[in-house]
C-alpha cells in the first residue's frame, strides 16, 4: 500500500509539473509583445535581410509558407546598419517578378514613407519562385521620382540606371504543400525523440528494478530530481518559443536564446539519464558512490551557474538597456518572462537543496565506511 501511494504521489506531482510547463508555454507565448517598428517575429522561411545602399532591409511574408490564390502580406522594415529604426522621409517602389517568365507581374509605385516599416499585399496565381525588388530613394539633392509613377521593367533587376536610387532583390517561393510537409516533419522529429527517450527510460527502469537496495537510499529524492529535469526543460521550451520574437531586434538575441534553450534541454536530459543510472549503483561501494557524486556535482554546478547567469541577465535587461539593444531602453516586463524566471528561480532552489543533500549522503557513507 505504501509503495502504491508513493508511486501515485510521484505521478501526481509529475503531472502537476507538466501542466505548469504547458501553461507557462501557452500563456507566456500569448503575452509576448511584438517588437516595435520591426516584425512580430523572425521569419523562418520566405524572409531575410539585405543591404541596400546605406540601409539594411528586412523582408518577410505572411503566411511564411505562401500559398496560391490567397492574399499574402509583404512586410518591409528599413533600418540602418546599427539596427536602428529609420524615421526620415524615404521614397520607395516595390516590384514583383516571376522567375519562370521574367515578367513583372505587379508594381507598387513610388510612395513617400515617413517610417521605415510598411506592408503591401499581393495574391500569387501560380506556384513557383518570385523576386521582390525594392527601390529606395533618399538623395534629396537630386531630382526625386514623381509620386505614383513607376520605373519601366528591367532584365537586370538590380539595375538602377533609370533612377537615382538603390535597389535590392529578395527571393521568395510560393507553394501549396511545403509548409505542411515541413511542419509535419518537425513534429515527427520532436515526438520521435520524446518517444525514444521514454522507451529508453522504461527499459532501463525495468532492467534495474531488481536492485532495490541501491534505489532505497535515493528513492525519496527521485521526485525532486525529475521535477528539476522538467523545470529545466520547461525553461528551455520558453526560450525556444520566444527566440523568434527577439530576432528582428538583434539576430544575436535569437542566437543567445537558442543556445540557452538547447543547454537547458541538454541539462534536463543529462540529469534524467544520470538519475536513472543512479538506480544501478551499489552505494555500499564507496568507489561507486564517489564517482556518482562527482558526476552529479559537475552537472549541478553547470545547471546552477548557467541558470543563475540567465536569471541575472533578465534582471539586468529589465532594469538597464540590454547589450546591443537598438532601442537603448530596458526590456518590458511581461507575464511570459516573469513565469519563465519563476521556473528558473525554482530550479536554482532545487539544485542547491539537492547538492546539500547529496553532500550529506556522501559524508554519511564515508563515516559508515570508516
């Protein structure tokens, strides 16, 4: 009966942690503020950046996997090379060419812009590759093009001999199936890893079930150890969920968040594998006990230092402008960020507690051996 209650308690606690994980991801993603004067997220497909004259221009499509016969939004964000918003008056012209025929299929004539971000809409009739050509004029010492007019079509799309402007070419692809194929492949890959990992854990547990003596000394802390694993993975999920929202501010932010999320995933997985291997350790043998303690100490220090750095950087970023910030202002405090840091603070407390407990266990074993 006691064993049944213990197992039921572990399952209930793990279920609560998993529900908190899912709630944190869903609610956190819902409260993410779009980056002002930039895209709401860093595009994964049909988007990119390009230097045009003295400006750096980002382009994105919505939906990213652009289908035919459906209005698509073409987003343009013109910035300087330091990532700052452009607030000066610019004139722009946008053209769309078919790669298959070389024909210009749409033109958005010269328009005066008072801000670097703007949006256009177009419906593509055929599957295929297309070029979006952006022309920028800001040479106010020269005769500007007339608002509402367009340049004639060209064979060399970047040729600017017909205007005193700078031109850039963005390549996009229109398809009706690639998006579904890509998303399906990603889900299969993610769930495949989770399923394989679960099978390994189940098989390992069954193979080590007979070693009751080794499990008895650390069974009371297994729930906490699995909770630490889930907290680390939950924080990693949040970083993976928000990395794209920061990429349009600075690409370095996305890289940092991706690395942080990957490290948290790795820490959680390694912690689980080490916890499972603990079940086959013979703790009456001090050599095994010392080896296990050294491994957990290194892993715990990795998690403790890394999580503390992430927590400290978040506090810094909401008090002072973060490094490389294009806006030179602190980050907004949102519900997603707060919940993520609660997870990381809980993770730090759990790691510290386990490190102290494992040290006491090792001392007790050493005294018993002596």
